[in-house]
C-alpha cells in the first residue's frame, strides 16, 4: 500500500555538496605522476575510504597506521589528512534552494551519509546542512550504507516510517539498500532531475498528478 511521502533523506557527498580528491592531491605531487598513481591506488580506493567512513578507530589513528604501513607515502598521507576538508569544493548547484523550498512545503529533511568524523567541519562550513532536521553519519554508527542497519538506525532515531520516506544517493548500491528496507529511493544526478523524480513519486503515492 502506497503512503504519502513526508520525509526526504539525502546523502551528503555529490548530493548536498560536491567533492574532488584529485586537484588537492595534484597540488602535492605536482609532476610526480608515478607516486600520485601509487597513492591513488591505495588511498583513493573504496577499501580505504570505507575504513575511514566506518571509523572503528579514530580517523587520525587510521592515518597513523597507514603511514606506518606505507612509509614511502607518509608525507602524502599527512597532506591528505591536513587538507581533508579542502576536497569539498562547494554545495551542489540548486540544492540549497531546493531544500529551502521543500522545507517550506512541510517536508522533513534528513541526512544519511558515509563520512568520517571530520564531516562536522564540512557541515559547519556550508549553510545547506542547517536545513536538515537531523542526520545519521556512518563514522558515528560504525556502519556503512548499504548495510540495512544504518537506514534502520535513521528511521528509529527520528521516528520515520520507511514507506513515507524518499532517499536520494548518487550510488546505485545505496539506493538499492534504501529500497530493501522499504524506503522509496532515487539515484541523484542533479537538482533538476531530483525535482522531477520527487514529483513523480509524490504523484504515484497520491494516485493522481496534474499535467
């Protein structure tokens, strides 16, 4: 049975804010393309990013451990750590206006992100996060999307009914993870596409739609 959408849930990276590791690290490596490629294979990888985002041990300790494992890249990894928030390059175009309008229409807005604990530095920098009514962050739960437990944690913490909630993420696997626990979910491309997808889902939930 379809239910009315009341809650809108957003991933952070590539949905609310944009990020790019490459320009920051290129500033460190300059013309040393071989070391840069070695660094990227190890540290700009799903395995390492997931370790940081789950943060079973503190982020700074993860960095120290990896520096000991890869002393030849210790200086580069320190630069990665020191310039971590520089990877975020701005809010996603149109999304702050979108969230402001959605909030004015009575929707509740939430965040659900895989991010290390330094996400709070990013959240302090960008006003879009002030529009959220709450968030669940992987490094605080030691869980990662698409594990069902992290979506369930969001719903339990804020009293959300999955069927009344729409989740947006730029990764297909995380979209499917939300759907697996009963949430509506869409793959995020840009603000315009999200507005279209949201309208379509609301139309379907309400069983009517004006052309």
